[in-house]
C-alpha cells in the first residue's frame, strides 16, 4: 500500500482545524495544525509536506506575507490557501505570490479535495466561489485618506499590488524589511484598514483605479 501524501495544516481556529483534520485524515497523512505565523516556515522546511493548507489570517505573521518565502525556500510544496476572505484581488495576489490554489472557507470538502488533486498535478485552482472582477475595474470607492499618502507610501503599495513581499520591497528600495513592515502598519492605521489582507486588496484597487 502506497504511503499517504503529507498535508500540513495551518489555521489558528480550533474548530476549523479539528474539522479539516477529521475530513482529510482518512485520505492523507495530516500534520499540524500550526497556529502561529512565525512557526510556519520552519514546520514546512522540517516536514516537507506535499501540500500546505494555509489560512491567511494568523497571529504573528500573516499568510500573505509568508507565501513568497515559502515559495522561495520550498518551491515543491503546493500551497492551498483556505481563507475567510472570498475576494478576487486577494486571490490574485495570493496566486502571484506563490499559492497554488485559493478557496474561501465556506467551500465544501469535495471542492477542497478537487483543489488538492489539481495542485498535486502541478496546476493552479481558483474557486468559482470567488467573485469575478467587474468589467472595467473594481467599482469600490477608495478611502479619502489615500490622496494624502506620501510618494514612499504609494510606492510601497505599488510593490504590494505587484505581489512583492516585504523583503523583496526592502531590497528594491534599499531599506530594511523592518522599515517596510513599519510603513505597512502605518498605512493600515492611516487608511483604517484592519488586516494585511485588507491592505493587499487596497493596493490592488489603488493600482487598478490610478494606472493609465
């Protein structure tokens, strides 16, 4: 009998992680859950799973910020993003940053299994539950505070919209990653955005609304 494929589960919600483990354990060798973003990369490098099921909203370090580093350090690991945010711009960013699949958490187990099979075949999967972008761009309004952003803040947002990680942005701008994280936190405060995922969505929206 062939060995089961290894899955590493990253989610900080007890009920969600228990449910996923119960559903997937009959078919896969399930490890985790990992609950803190700071522990994810080390766990991936140690376990070398076939598939990483990754929530984006994590304490310590967000999943969206981890994606480029996971892709760089463990390129053979297929990352399935399972998130509570069914947002097209966030899905686009996640796939650009190295995710292999993107599903909202209200997807059924059948769709999750389809996504896992798809990524194991080397293909990407985007859930049909993610709303398609509107023709002609995103119609959402930009917060008024965006017009008061400094050129450096706008530059950082542009890099985020292109899918660059904090480390990659720091290298391009010739500053430390700590400085970029500081700017991102300040941007969230100024714009009234609660999460890193929300800032990614805003960056994509700003790019769509302001580019020629």
